[in-house]
C-alpha cells in the first residue's frame, strides 16, 4: 500500500502541533476523514440539500437516492440479507439504546438475566442497567482474564434459560482484544437468548458478516471508520425488527395517523422518526468506499504491523506495563507507566505533537478490574507510520528520564 498517497487524502494530517508534525494516534476515539468524505458533505449542501422521502421535486429525489445508496453500501459492508435490516442512528450508542428500549422492554421480564462482558464500553452497559432496573432483571458480567481476553468457559456457565440478551463488543476499545463472538452468539442461541454485538471498534479493522455470525443485532458508528460524526447504524434481523415497537414517534415512521390510533411504517422507516442526519449519512458512503477501495484486509494487515512494532518498542521501555496482551487484537495499544499519571504522559506527548488518549476510555469497570484509573492508549489507522511510532517512543523515553 502507498501510505504516503493515503496520507495525502487526509488534509488534517498535514499540520504541526506545538511545533512538531501531528502524530494522530487517537483513532479508536475517532478516525480522521478523507477528502472524499469532506467533499461528499459539501457536495450535498452545495448541490442537493433537501429533505428526503417526502418531496417529489428533483432535489428531494436526489437526496433520497443518495441517502438510500448508503444503506445499500452498508448492506454489502455488513453482508446483511436485506437493506431494510439497516437502520440509521446517531451511532453505536443510539443503536444499543434503541434495542434496549424496544426489544428489551418488550421481551425482558422480572427475574430475567442480561449478560454483558467486563470489557464493555459504558454505552453497552448503562442502557442494559436502565432496562434491568425498570424490569427487575439482573446483569451478569463475563470476567476478563489477566491478558485481556474474556473468560469464555465462565461465560458458558452463566448462560441459562433466564438469559434473554447477551451484549458484547466485537473488539475492545481499551485493549483491542478481539472477542470470539461467533462462539458467544452460538452458545447464547442454544439457550434461546438474543445477541447484540457492539461493532464500534471492529468496523475499521475486521471483516463483518452478520449472516455468518448469525448475530441478532450489530451496532456501528461511521466516525470510527473514516466517516462523519453523528451517524451510524443498527443491523437487526428482519423478524426481530418487525416485531419490535418503535423507538421514537414522529414523522416518517408512520403509515396512518389519527387521534384514535396510528399504524407504523415498514422497517427500516419505523425506526427513523423525523428528519434524519441526511448530510452525514450521504457522506458515510464515501467512507465505506474509501475502505473498499483501499482494501480492508490490506489495511488491517498494515495496522497490525504498526501494532507489533509499537508493542515491542513500548514494552521495552522501563516501567511500562501493557494492559491487554492477547495476541488476538485490533490495532490498539494500552499501557501504564509506573509512578507517572496517564494524564501527564498524554500532556507531555501532546507537547511533542503526539495525540494519544488517556483515561478510562468509558470502560471504568475494566479499569477497576486492573486496579488502575486509566491508561495511555495509542490506536493506529491506515495513515499512521513507523516513523510516527518512533516519535511517540522517543517521547516516552524522554518522559521516563525526566520523571524519574
Ligand atoms: N462501543 C465501543 C467499543 C466504542 O469504542 C465506542 C466509542 N468510543 C462506543 C461503543 C460508542 O460509540 P459512539 O460514541 O460513536 O456512539
């Protein structure tokens, strides 16, 4: 892959921060956007901004076509059986909340159990807690082993006929661990539970085939894989989506409304009340095309080379401890430095132009599991380079010298 050519597609990368070339290693929080995505946004606003699905004029038709074209692209990206099984949302958080508030409310009763994992993002914990509290259900947690992998054998002992929902991530945002979701899904189905997969961190790096996985729901955010913020999607199996009550009421999600009663629209529109985030959904397609044109498999292979190089270099620095050492990871490297607060490391790296994430990464229970408050997290995307990792490692070595 021609990384220099790829870098040239990302205008934001070509700047200095604190007098040093920007090194952007906060890709697990959000990726940067290629020209094609930025252009798609301005093309929409300059050329065919219009509300969708309602108008019969030319601009409305063009906007509707572009909006629906993203749904078709996502159908291929996730390998869903039908495009109607894709609902546009604000992102992973809203997708999970949608399922908890509709499928969850309809199907979870007092005494039922919901299983999440110990490495979930807060957005795959809190919606289930709200549901469990409302219904008198309980939450069980799959433990995380020292190396950052799930204790799968323990999970099998947690499943029973009271398990109604299993909600786990495909890959961890804090450690990068890739979870054995196909096995997790199969075992949950064996006891009659439904499974939601949080795909926020997997979408940029792993092939996703929802039919092969046989998951019931899969949630993604466009901004985690080169697309705009404020949009994402929920995949759900047709028969589940059709049986679920609507999430929000409003325009577009109805067939007929009277003051006596309302009949709801077909899926996916039943779940897309109101004017959606048209511009960002339209530009989302350009992000999917960027990944398809660059080649997801080659991108992931290159990112893993970066991860391996960084893992070796960072772990050889005195007093650094890696959090999450599974060999099966996406390109996320989390670590702590003995005696130095992660915020201080983040600030000192920023002074050298290096953007890393510090803190609990919205996974406080996971931090508790390791007895830490937070980590420094460097997460790599296709536009990162070995030279950039050297710049970070040099910074870390200086921090060790300076602080000790
Ligand atoms: N789950 C995981 C694993 C994540 O990494 C994130 C984003 N950090 C989310 C859920 C929430 O995604 P969003 O904020 O885009 O809704």
